[in-house]
C-alpha cells in the first residue's frame, strides 16, 4: 500500500506521527450524545409549504434534475446552506 504524502507543518506532522503510533485513544466520553446529535442533523420531521412562481418552480426542477436529486431535497439543501452561512452569493 502506497503512503500518501501531504505538505504538513511541524505541528501537523507531529499529530499525524502520534496518531500513526497509536498514541490517540478514544475515551468514548459523550459518544451517545454526539451520535444522537449527528442523527438529528439529518432528520426531516417538519413540513413547510410556500408558494413560488411557475418560472422559479420550473427552474428548481431543472436544477434538481441536473443534480440527480428530488426538487424538495434541493430546496431543503439551499435553506440549510443559507442558515449555516455556507450559501455563496454570485
């Protein structure tokens, strides 16, 4: 197996070396809490109904088809990215 080479600074290299030597151990603290938080991040249990113009609706459908996802998933993704500050303005 070929080892990947990265451009790491000294601190990053030290962290990688200690990890590779098995010096990092999980204590499992709050593991269930973090698992539940991760699970809840992707639970979609609320419905929102709103109206858009015919033109916008068709554009949403076209973009969703390009991405290979349902249009509802595309809209949900856009809302999530906006609220988390990851939606970039062009």
